[in-house]
C-alpha cells in the first residue's frame, strides 16, 4: 500500500497567537508618490504620455490616476497575523485562521511589472545624455523632474526615458520622503540611458524586494508602535489582501465588473479597483469572524499572463506546501489547529469530502479557476486519490489501535497471572475449601454408613495439609470429576444428586467446634 501517510500535518508558529494581536490605533507612512503621474502628463502632453501608458507601467499608472489611498488599518490587521516561516523571499499570513501567501508572483499579478529575467548591465556604446544630475554621485526624484522640464520638446526619446525613470523611482522605489526624498545612485540613470535595458529590466523584482524587506521589518519591530514606515509600493500589498479575502474586497472597495469573455491580453489586478475605503480596525476584525468567510491561500493565475509562474529560489518547506495544498483542496483551518500547531489529516479529509459531496467544486473555497474547469476524468482521478488517501490513513489508524489492543491484552494477562500467584502464595486460614471439593467428589463413591469416619479422616488431613499447594490437589482429580481443572477461587457445583449431601458435609467441616455431642444428620 506504499508508505503510510502522516496522521497529522504540522503547522508553523504564528508571530502572535490568535486573539493576542496588537490592536493599537496606528498610522502607516508610505513613500510611494503617484502624484508624479500628473506631473509627467502635464510636461509631456497626451500623445507622449500615451506612449508611456502603453509600457509595463500601464497598469500602475491606471491605478495611480484613480488617486486611491492606502488603507492602513487593513494592512496593519494582516501584518499582525504573520506566520513564521523559513522562507526568505515570501511572506505568509492568516486571516480568520486561514493561511495566505504573498510572494513575487502575487506582486506581479497585482502590478503587471516584469519580475523574471536577467538584470542586464547597460551597454557602453549606447547614446549618453548630458543630464545635469549626472555630475554628482547621487540624485533624487526632484532632480529628474527638473531635468525633464529642461529637456527640449523635440527630444522625445530623451523625454521618454526621463519620464520612465521618474515614475519608476517615485512610485516603486521610494524609501523616504525626508530631506527631499530618497537618494538614488546613478545605476538606475545608466539603465535609463539604454532603451533596450530600460524596457526589459526586471523592475518588478527590484520593487518587490524593497517592499518585502519593509514588510518583514515592520512585522519584526514596529507593530507595537503608533506608526511605522512601509517602503516601495505598499498599495500592491493592500490589493493582494483584498483579492485574497473577498469579503474585505466587497465591504471596502469598488471594482470594475468581471468580463464574461477573457481578453487576449492579461488584465492585472490593480486595474480592477476604482475605489478603496479606509475602515477602522474594528470593522476589519468584524469581517474576520464571519461564518461564511473565505480566504484564498494562493491566488489563481491570470489568463494569458506570460509570467504566471514567476518565483524566486527559496528555502524548502514541505509543511508550508502541504498546508497550502490542504487549503486549496477546501479545508477550513480552525483556531485550535493553530493552537495545537497541527491538523488532524483524517478529520481534514473528511471535511473536504463532505464539502465536495454537498457543494461540488463550489464548496471548496480555495479552488482556482483552472481547478474548477478541470475535466471529468481529472475529477474522477482526484476523488480516487482522495479516497485512497483516506483509506490509507484509516488503515494506519486501525494498525495503531490493534497495536494498542494487543499491548492492553498482554498487560491484562500479566496482571491475571500475578493475581493468581499472589492468591496461591498468601496463607489462607479457611483451608476447608479444598477438602470440601474433595469430599464432595468422593461422596458418591463412599458408603453411607462410613461417611462420618471418612469425614473425620478428611478433616484430619486438612489440618496437616500445606495451604500453598491447593492447586496440586485439584489437578490430581480424575477426568470424570466435576471439579477437574477448575480454578480454586471459582465455586464448583456437584451433580444434583449429591448437592444436598455436600451442603451437609460443608456444615460439618467449617463448623468451629467439631464434637461428638453436636448433632449430625447423617449419623442419625
């Protein structure tokens, strides 16, 4: 049957136990400045700006033009529900006890930015522009704005590159707004001067790494403070939260209607959002305790996305993979699972099976689009695998139960033997039990006239018999004896025709004073 399946799935530790998360009134300082979109549009005009809108920055520009604000309370609520993992390049959280993952894949799905590929160095032979801020070693966003304003209108390629550099640095890569804003090295400027490298550079990976480190730093050091900073583009993190928890999206945002026909080009998640509210923390927590809450652990892929499988090499964690798989199959994690730091796999598979039978695929909350559209054959195979897993788990449990039963049986047997030995070796003053059985067994063969003489002889033998060997006397009886091979502690009835006589003899044997003056029924 193969290797036995584990009976429990280990869960990782939570940053804060459920129910003990910080609930302070906080504010988050974000440094991403989408206002520069308007600045660039004013400088370039519609025609030149449409060229920029058609690049990889298009989805982010569309979101920025709607002037959506970061909801600090939603972001903070999820950050306090961090899951500790060995992963360095992704973050795990829980909401309503359900796990969810934020990785470079989810960041790409939100922003549409290029996150894969090699970060090439700019070529030396490319055209060099004599920008004023190149005279120093560093520059700020304001330096780029100034240079863009001073560039000739007919230098469209130069203006295009400056505008792209300005939007990339101001929206995606800002670290601080203090002292004139973030200071950048000239590395990004050199990239902007090489058009080919500028358009193929994995800006999404650079922006994601900056945001992730900022999130991790906030989780480690800042959640108990009144305010903290988030660098990079935290709006991507907020939109990922809303996508992962549909009830939050429904309650606190407005999105464009879902198209019934999938377009030939991918529509990234940030393009959907028209409005995002700023609820209080208590409003977010009330959503978390709703009975019909659903959380998507790993977002389903976007149709026609060339980077649908983008990822970063990271530490392996089978427990996380199994947890995500269990969530995708439809298991609803419970608070006690996290407190016990494990899930009963038999119970989990039973819950998944019942949900599947009751609701079909619709009852499995974590199913992706491709999962819902699977063929009949794959559904049958999946159900067969699930049944096989359940049978293997049940078999493992039955083996453990049988092993426990055998151990208990062996202990009971040892205790019974010990009890018998103790009973046999303990001195017993009531030594009349054995001769009573012997007398009863021989009574049918003895002559009635000789009963008194035989009884006296037996009583004499009893007083001289070693009470430590009663079993030997019993086991010497003939096969026809009604008490042969019986336990000395178990009363044995003689045949009906001798019961009355046996009772009379017993009265004589156990009497404390045996004398000739005491009446004897047999003698009379």
